[in-house]
């Protein structure tokens, strides 16, 4: 799945989420919050993937 406000990758059971809103200094907005929730639910990040890195 493609996201507008973040980049998501899984390698060797490690998830990397990179906030991608350079025009807003990666500030949180409703769309970004929804996409973070979608990533967590879709990929079961909390239960299956450890660790998970979030880059700002």
C-alpha cells in the first residue's frame, strides 16, 4: 500500500516508518495520524514486528 505522508519498509523483521511531510517539517496532521494508525493495524506492527523505528 502507498501512503502520502509517510514511508514504510520492513527488512529482517524490523519495521521502519519515516514521516514524509517535508513541506510541514513533518508536523502531525489528521492525514498523518490516520496513516500511522493504518500502518500499525495493517502490518500488526506492535505485535509482530520488533523493533519498529519511527524517523522524523
